[in-house]
C-alpha cells in the first residue's frame, strides 16, 4: 500500500501514547491546531502527510490509502490535547474526515476543508511539501551525487546534522533549511526544476519543517552517501568542538589544538 508518508521519508516514527501531550492549556482555542504544528515535532509530519493523502485521494479515489493517512493524523491530533471536536462545533467530529468504505466521500471532504482552515497551512507550502515528499529522495541525480560527494560537502552535511542535534539551538531549523538548500545546489542536481518548483520554493518548504523533521532529512542524506554507517557514529564534539575554557588545557587532536 503506497502512502505519501513523511514519517518514512524523514526517518520519524508515529507518536506513541507516552509522547502524548493530552493536557493543553489552549485546548479549546481555534488556534490550537496551528500552534500544535510548531510545538510538537510529531504533529507537522502527520498533518502534512494527511493533506498530501487528501490531495492524492481527489485524483485516484483510493479510500484505503486516504483513510490510513487520516487515521495517523487523528491519532497525532489526539496527542496534542486539542479539543478538536469542540472546536469544530456541535454535531461535528474529527472522525468525519474518514471515508466510509463504499460510500460517498462528500461529507468527509467537507470535514477536511474545515480542518484545513484550523491548521492554517499555506496552500503553496502544502503543495511544495507534497511534491518534495513524493520525489525528493527518489532523485537518481541526487542519489548518484551523494555517493560521489566531495569531502568538504560531506563535512558540511555532518555539521548540519550536529547543529540540528542540539535541541537548545532555537535558530537551528531556519539555518539548516538554508544550509540544505545550498548544499543541494552544490551537488549539482536541479531538484527544484525536477520537482516542478519555482526558484526558492524548495527552501521555503524546508523552512516550514521542524528541527526534528529536518534532522531526519539530513540523516537520510548522510546515509545515502554510503560513507556513514549510522549517524550515531558521527562525533559532533569533534566536528563542532566546545569553546575553550580559560585556564583549562585543550584536548590534543581536536580541531584548532
């Protein structure tokens, strides 16, 4: 069963019960879903995956694939603690986005329109994300370029991963989005053109992704080089050494020592 799945693409996992926020101080606020997109790393991929499946469903009418993505989204939404049924209003339920087997999709698609309004995701960004998810890492040019990656570009890719590995670096995601976009240009693959983007649109899409999602993407790129067996092997303190402490001797062998 083929589903456009950002979780698999970026190496993320579905939210588990232990990850659930459940208690949310803005649970009844109409902006709760939009805020959850930026606050919870698991929610944006689930929402983007669902919107991509919704777009695909309008083309192929594959109820099984659509409902699979919708159920993942509902589970992730429940984890945010947002009272979406209450926000949607009397007589409405998030379960309405599911298409009953063998029945009309009209009611479900109407429900999706209301949910999309609550998510407040820019239509252009949603379109770009879906295109990227469907073809980004499948590019033969990109795969070949990563296998033959130059040492300096590989080092920059590792630095990006290490920067994103620091949850305390609030600016990491924005910087990494620009870094990934620049690095892709250095690899010589015209991905924007291949994926049907206008100039600058791919970076715009990358900037909407959370730190966790971008980290998963960079991890996938590193593994595709064939020069990194596991990202856990990357010694980030060696690549980005800690600043020297006055009066404390440096560590022999580290850069700058």
